[in-house]
């Protein structure tokens, strides 16, 4: 039996903005009203943990009200159709999972989880009410959002690099490829693997050898998925996508 081609999806905030999730870096985004140093750094949490917890509790509630959009659903549909699909996302929402994707690596953490502020290996589910001051880990330390803040290491970066290195096709959607260290992921793509960038400004953003698709995520991703499914039906026995 031929081995199914491996599609790796690398998604950023642009894929979730069509679900109503505010982005951080847009001119009117979250950072415009919430300084990075105050809500997304270890020192900010040390200075005012209540403010930081409120900020992420609000983000969590926004995600709860949102729903996966056609881009999330198309990626999940490709997996259900028998393709081997891995998702690497910079997003801290759970929209990929709620759409049905079963193999999702959250590069920058997850809103749905809390962790100990003294032991990064201690993780806890976040209750509907959010994380409150006085919610402690088993070592007696205040719980914090399980997200990667500025100045912190990205613990799953090596795992993401391994996935990209295994990819037959890399689909980049909703990110400008400007955020480090995630922007380095393209360096791990095999020479014979293809890369497609879906973005309204894809032609301006795409590095050399990356195929640009100048469409919004909710339009471009379903169109590509439909194309790949039709091509796979006609694929040669080695299972490669053309």
C-alpha cells in the first residue's frame, strides 16, 4: 500500500480572524490597547497578575463565542478524507480542534490550559470561569496561562521543525512568516517538498519557491483542498499530490 503524502499546515492569526478572533499585530489589534510588556511577559505577570489573568480570561471567552470558519473546516475535511495532515499553529485558540483536526501542535501554547508558574511541565485544564488569583498548582504556586510570552523559549519549536522536515507539502496560511522563531521553519522544508502561501497579500509576502495564493484563508484553503482531493483521486500509485 502506498504511503499517503504528508501535508503540514502552518497557521497564524489570519486564519482565525475570519472567525472573529482579534489579532495582536494589526493596527487596531490587541496590542494597540494592551501593551505587550504589561500582559505578555513574565515581568508583566509578576507586576500585575490580576491584569494578565483578566486579559487572557477575556481572550478565552472571545474564543468560546467564535466558531471554526471554512478554512479550519477544509483542513479537517482533508484529514477525514484520508490524507495525512499535521497542523502547526501559532494560535492559542482551539478552532482547529473544534473543526475536527486531530493532530495539532500549538507552537505558542493554548488558552484552554493553565500551567504552574514555577514548573512549566505542570499543566491543568482551565475551568469555564477562567484562571483566578489564588488558583494554585500542586506545588502551591499561582497558575498562569499556558502560553509562550515574549522573552520565553518556544518549547515545541524542535517538534515543529521535525514535522516540517517530514512534509511533502507545506501549506502556510494566516501568517506573514515574520514572527521568529516560527519564520525559520521554512528552512527545514525538504528540497523536493512544495510550499503554498495563502494570504490576500501572498504575492508580496511569499519568499522564493513559495507558491502564492492571493486569497483570504476562508476562500483559498477550501479551494486548494478541493483541488488536492480531485488530484489525489487521479494520483499515481506512489500517492504523491501533484
